[in-house]
C-alpha cells in the first residue's frame, strides 16, 4: 500500500494582501493633495488701452495756460471739489460721494494746461478723472474686563469697528462726462473775459 504525502499550500502572507489596498489609498491621497495644492491660474487680461481717441480728454482753449487752469479750478470749486494741487499749469481736486449706506466713491479730477501756439495765447487742456470705489467693512473686537472687588471675574466685552476698504479704481472714459466739464470751463473763461479791468488809481 502506497501512501502519498501532499504538502499543504502555504497561505499568502497577510501583509502582502494588505499592501495593494494601502498603496492604492496612498496614491489617491497623494493625488488629492496635489490637486489641493495647485492654485488656479491667474486671469489674463488684454490691454485695455487702444489709443483710438484723441479728443476725449483734451480740448483747445483760446486762453493762456494759466487762465485755462484757473478756469478749471473755478469749475471744480463750483461743483464742490476740494482743491489739493493748484499751479499755473496743473489743477487737481477731489470730491466724495455716497450712493448707498455701505458704498463710497471718490472722484479725483486732474487738469494739465500746456501752450499750443507760439505766442502762448492758445492752450490745450488735458483732463483725467479717476473714480475710486470703497466699501464699508465691519469687524468685531473682543476684550475682557476684570472686576477685582468680587474676585477674578472677567466680563467679555464685544465692540464692532468699521473701516473703508478700497475695492476698485476706474478711469472715467465717457465723452459726455468730459464734454460737460469742458463746457463748464469755457463758461468760466467767458465770465473772466467779460470782467472789466480794474481802473487805474
């Protein structure tokens, strides 16, 4: 009688069976972390300036540069602007607006006057208006108050503070805006021309 001996198969090592799921989980985790670490690409904008308008921001005036800038100064003052810079060839002023409770605007208008004729009696006025936008931001500030008479007791105190945060800035490009300002400058020039000279003493 012959007895055959069979060697039982050895079971797979438990650690080998666990290696594949762990490796797959590690790969998925690494891919997820890589996706989170990658920041979105920054937006790219085309140049906003086309240099296709030569009359929006400038006008000719039949006056010397100093008189043209003086007319611009009076035009700004007549509309409630605060003059921050005033020289014979440069005027700059600003004015604040509040279209809503939490929105604030500031308009800054800058006028540059240069001679356009050899004798200086004709000048060219350049006007640029920039509108800055602000929003009201509220933040809570917490503090504690120690009351020594009744022991070490702290009473939480919460106060809110408000501040204006700049959210945008835009150069005004509307023809009608500048045309109305140039018309106002012309009216002040005409009023200056019609003023009689002071009689000699």
